[in-house]
C-alpha cells in the first residue's frame, strides 16, 4: 500500500491530528510523524544543531523533538519504509489565512513536503469548528490530488469554516494585520518582558480571497507556489544592474576577479 504522511504543528497529541488519522485510516499505509509538543508559528524552521529523535508512541505513530519541517524532512528522506505519496499537515487549531502562511508551522510542513517533491496539503479550521468535518474535507482533496496531482512546486492551503461548509472555493491569499501585537508586563523584580501575538486581526473583505470565502461559510483552497520571485519586478529593476555595478566598482576601487576555471562553487547553507 502507498505511504501517506500526516503531521502538524499543534503536537502529536492534538485533536486535529487525531481526526486526520481517523479520516485517512483506509487511504493507505498512514504514518503520523509529528512534534512532541506544540510548535505553532514556528515557520519553516529546521533543527540543525542537535540530533532529532523520533519516539514511537504506537503503530506507525511517532513523536519528534523538533519542528513540523523536521518531521517531514525526517520522514520523507528515509525514516519511513517508503517515500510518502502525500503529505497532509493539520488539522490546525485555528485558521491560516492570508499573511499567516508566512508564520505557520502547519503550512511550512506542507512546504517542506513540496520542496522534497511530495504533493502536500495544509489544513486549518476556524476555532470552534468540527475537526472530523475538516478531516473529511482534507480526505476529499487528498483523493483528488492523488488522482490528478498538483502543479510543480505548488501546495494547497486549506481553511475550513466553523459551520457546515456551503461549498469549496479556489481562492487567493488575502491580507490581514494584527493590532496590539506587543503586550508589556513587569516581573516581580521590576524587569519588563513582552508577549507577542495579542489583538484582533483587521482584514479586507475582497472577492476571491481566502478570508472572504471562509467568512461566507466556504472552504477556501489556496494554491501556494514556492517560487517567491516577483517576476515583473525583475523586469522593472533590470536596468539597476549596470548602474549599481558601476557604483560598486567605484567604491571598491577595483574590478571584480573572475573565478578560475575548475573552482568549485561554495556549498549553500540553510538559513
């Protein structure tokens, strides 16, 4: 049977992940590889300076002392008995709409799967919603992805409303800003410390966005592409190269040295 990988950022014991496990139980050989504790808003972090240790909690169920991206990296690159045909991350406790995708550990796990060549889906649920219902939506989309695939370097970011969905919409990312993010407090010794994350989000009700779809009771399915290049800006800024190169040479007072034939390029470092 085909291997399917489930993960999340709320931790291996989270209710949303358990719902995914139930919904996907008969879809293949399902493995759960998830963080041992909550990793919300950790973004696309990888652990590079200490060992990653998976601990088996049950049949095909593992807790990892790392981030969601660590879990996917470990699972896809050899920990599982066979490479997964699908990565599903979630069901997240709370939405990942608009700009939230840049912080989300849930979405980042799906990004890591996509980077490693595995079709991937991130699924999130409005607070107070039904996890089993969201997991059924995820299964429906997973079946479609397994049949028709996804465009190259593209993942699906799915958000499910709290009420019974009126339908499914293909959407684009919206934009929302959180007010009052910094909360200052004073400890018993009089020293200030800060909490990040308070305040209600302000968002624009624009047609075609994920926020509007969920607000109107629809499941939003947003294709996200990993090429972050602004291709139009590349064309608009292209004439910068000549003038900036001239300025650089003027400031350094010397012409650049061409690499010698046979020199190996330096290995890029993550981070």
